């Protein structure tokens, strides 16, 4: 079944599972949410960013599938990023459904979106330490404040989802799996009976998921992501339903491609540090921002994308430091990198 609606797409993508593709106001212009049918009720998996197009999209999706909002029994979140969490409070008000989320992601929601920790001194110092000048730092702070508004209203309450217990939805018993890296405690859901995986943003079809080092977040996100990929490569997966782009059927091949991408990116980061420090001669070693500028085409990036590029660069630089392929020095609060002598 396929139902075309204004700016959204609703389609049954597997038995008892419909995909709701909602628009996003970014270069990555959509997010995949899912409706899973259970008898006379439904579960929503991920919610989209809260803005008018997504509000209209959810109303159109429910109408297209003849779902009364009161039939929504649960709302489940894979992770805390605003394009997945943002509509949770709005949908809870509409449906009365409880919101299920993993413990790590709940703590991140409380810290970042509810408490607004991005304005705290530690977060400001983090970005300053990456090499951001005051103007770019102000832009990043304003941008995150604008994103926070896209997560309101915040849910009235949450239910912590136990990752050690099977979770039934869509007529299947799913095993929750903790899949860190893209987000510290992202939960994905595996059904062994039909080898179906609701994989969140852990593995995507056309792009590599952003693996970033963020204020207050995991200290080794890339290592944890690579460990997760190695574990997920052992699963038998016939169909994986991601948070963006098309379903995945070549699961093991896609994971191998992502692993190779990070090998190449680490080599490029190492080469960039060496080149930047050669060019600086007797100047101070390079910052994460300088490395990011040499790897990514900032001229084509929005401030939103620059923030992600710097966070991803930091994650790779920290990985290289932990492998003792780089040295990190702290100079008046600025993190600088050089090749070991």
C-alpha cells in the first residue's frame, strides 16, 4: 500500500509496519518514522522534528492509515537527536501515549533539551577548546537554542525501556540492542523471527552516520561505533529499516563499507594534521576546527553542518590520540594536535 500526501510519504514497508517519511529543514531533508500495528493499537517509532510541516505530516499519516490518535498505545524513541525526539511531546499530548526511551538517551534528553546544558560554561569551553572563534561559538549556541525550540513541548513523562528485555510491537518480539556511536545509548530493535532490524541511525544507506564528540557525551564515540558495527555485522539481517533514506537489504556489505570509510577518514585526518603543522612551521599545532576545514568543504556548509563536521573531526582525532598516532596538547584551554616525534 502507498499513500502519497503533501510533502510526506506513507507506505507499508513490511507486514504490520508502515514508514512515515517526514520533512526536515536541513540538507538531510527527511526522517523516517514508523507506525507498527498491534491488534487494535499502534506504536510510533521516532517522531520527527517539531515544526509545522511535521505536525501536518503526522495528521496526514494517521488519516491515510485510518488511525484514530487514541489508538496510539506507545511512542518509542531510538535516540535523543531532535529529528527523532522533537515531536514526542506534541504526539504525547495528541495521543496520551507513554514515551519509551533507553536510560542513557533519557539522561541526554534531560541534560540537553530539558535543562538546556548547551548554554552552560562546560559546553562553551568545549567548543572554544575545539578552536571555534567567538563569532562561530555564538552562532553554534544560537543554533542549538533554535533546535531546542523544535523539541517543545517536552513530554510530561517517560518510561525507561529495559534493553535486556524483549519488546513486542508490530506483531513481533524485538530484542533491543544498544548501538552507540551516533548517539551514546541509541536503541535499535532486532526481530530474529524474520531477520528484521529497526536500525535507527546506526547504519544508513546513502550517507555515513555522523559520529561526533559532543559536550558531556561519550569520550570515545568512534571506538564504540566501530565496536558496534563489528557486533552488528554478526546479525542475520534480511531487511533493515533506518532513520533516513531507503531500507537496507545488503546489510553486511553496507557495514563493511562504513568500516572502510572510517579507515580512510582516520588516514585523512592524520595526513591533515601533518600537513597543517608543516605549513604552520614554528606556530602552534593545529586545532580540530583547522583539521575540519581541511577535510570538509566549509564553503558549502550551513552552520548546522559545520557543527557536525567539527564534532566528527574531534571524534576521529580522539581516536587517533588513543591509538598513540597523535599527541594532544592543551594550550590555554585549546586542544591542539601534532604527530608524535
